[in-house]
C-alpha cells in the first residue's frame, strides 16, 4: 500500500519515484548469515558483491538491488554494480562503520552536511532524503515512555526488518546514497545522518531554515525496530480520521499535520511503484533524473507553498491530488490552515520549520541531553526598529512630520533603526542638560 507519510505517493512522504520522488520500488531482501552488514560501502562494493553468475546458487541469502541501476540518481555510486547482488544481514546497514561514541561529532556533522549538499546537486534526490528522515522519526508513539520501544528518530530504519515494511518501499535507495557519507564520517550516528539529510534537502530546495539539533543515539540491533503499521496510508476510507489517528499518536496537531503535508511540493509518484499517479506528465517527461511519474506541483524540486495553491484550485489534470491531499480543504479544521498557507508562504515556512524540527526529534534520545547545534552562531533577535512615538511621553500620537524630525535628530547623534543608542548616552545628555540649567540659573541670579 502506498504510504501517505512519504513525500511522493501519498500524504506527506509517499513518493513513488526514486529520481526526485519519494517512493521508489522496494528492493526485495532476505537475511544472509555470512555478513554483518545490510549493504556494503561503495568503496568495498567489489569485495562484497556476488557476480550475476552466482546469483542463482545464493539467492536465498542475497539482497536484490533491482531497480537501482535504472535510476540516474544512483548511477554515480552503483552504476557499475547493477548486475551484482550484495550480501545482507539482519545486523544492519554497514554496521562496521558505527560511531565509536553515542553522540555525533560536531565537526563531522558539519562536513557531512556539505557532502549532502553536493549529493543533492548531483542527483536531485531531495524528496527521497526527506522521506527517509520522516520515516525514521514517524514511528514514534507518545504513549510509550521507554526508549527505543517508543520508536522515533533512532536510526532503526537501517535494519532490514524495518526496511521490509511496506511503507518503506524503496528507501534502500536513499540508504545507498548516504552510505558513502556514513563511511566517511563514522562519528555521525545513522539517526543524525537521516535527519541531517532530510533537513538539508528541504533547505537546499528553497525551503526555510530549520531549527535542528543533533546528537541522536542509534539503536544497536534489529530487535529494537518498531513493529509494522505505525506509518500512515495514502487512500484510507476516512482520510481525515486516519491522519489524526496516526499523527495524534505522535503528539502532533491539526496545524502540524497540514504544515507537514506541504512538503508534497517536492517529488512525484509513479503508478508502477506505488499505484498512484500517471506514468508521465508534461512536467515529468524530461526529468530531472529518470523521466516519468506525476507530481503534485509544476516545479516539483522547489520548496514553496504551491502545493496548497494547486490542491485548492485543482485545475491542472497533470498534477496529482491524493485523498489525503484533498481532505486538507474538505475537513473544516484542516481547511483553516490550508487556506492560510495557500495565501501566505511566509506563514507556511514558519509553521513548517517548527513542525519539521519537532518531528525530527520525536522519540530520540540525545547525547548530550540538550543536543548539538551545528549552525555557526546562535540566532540573535533582530534589533528593535526605531518607533518615534515610543519616545513621546504624551498620549497623543505624534504627527508624521514630528516623527521624521525626531528620527533625523536621533540618527544625527549616532542612532539608527538597527543600532539603538546605548542607555548611558542618554544619561550623559541628561547630565549636560542639568549642568546647563544650573549655569543658566547661576548666571541669571
């Protein structure tokens, strides 16, 4: 079943196309006793792959990479491997490169972000990386206190047992794209890498700056993966009730559901992979990436509020509208926020940034507990703008001419809207006035 929590074939994250959509085909997989990894790094691919000739004899313990070779997004990493199979195991995705400590290294996080930016430029894989982060975090259950039983952003999605969940179809492709970065920066946990990739993809697509923090601890084994069924579906009988059931369980509200749905502005859906969308439209026939599929928006690699505008109008037959999309304007509570976001992109960006960051933290265990912020310098509040009326002791509003005069005098002595004067400067003025008054009185007498 297509998954609406994935960004291209259903609500919020369901994308069917790996090349710039969120739901590529699910690669078939089975356990292999001989290996401690789910997938090898690109650097060790030659030593850990089986040739096509040995496939039939080892099929019971091989991991199929069918579909990867056909995608231009992975050609740089795996084009030469499309005729080979990689051993897998229930132990997890490249367990050998697990970080030596629980918390991620700050400098490695920064460097990994730069590598992810380059990956996005080369492969246009923004949608599937967003989906990866969302699906790792989206298993959270607020009614369970224990970690990691509560689910959430803990890196469990790297294990085969969770990758085999129907809602995670095709996410092995995202893991393959990120594995070389994980191998390069072993001091970054998978949980952090997934959320870092998701946030960077949003920002690089033109979205808002997200208030992210890192330091998430990874689960250690597949036995800690959540059970299947915690992620939403694309076409449930009652879309509004279904979305609330799933997202309320995570501790999210109607506003956050609608804001997160806006990420469907990225990606496209392919009917042969998800069961949703057209095989091709005028907006997807030429890519970028592998052509085909149906997108929600015309510019499906640009993050803006066009998703809400297009869903509201529903005038373009080449744009996808899923049941979980349509309900945003059909349900009275959802419609309040959907209408607001269609009219005000700034409001959408603000609410989306907060909702995305909240989602990325769900269920996570941080080390250190307060998390790690990797942006250079903490955000500083903007200086207060100069308002002339504030400097009037009277109750009457000053005239525009008087305001301009006061402002000119204020700026003449060094003040400005972005550079308020120091308080002791005004004290000095008062002292000078007092001295002059005293001298005037003295000489007058």
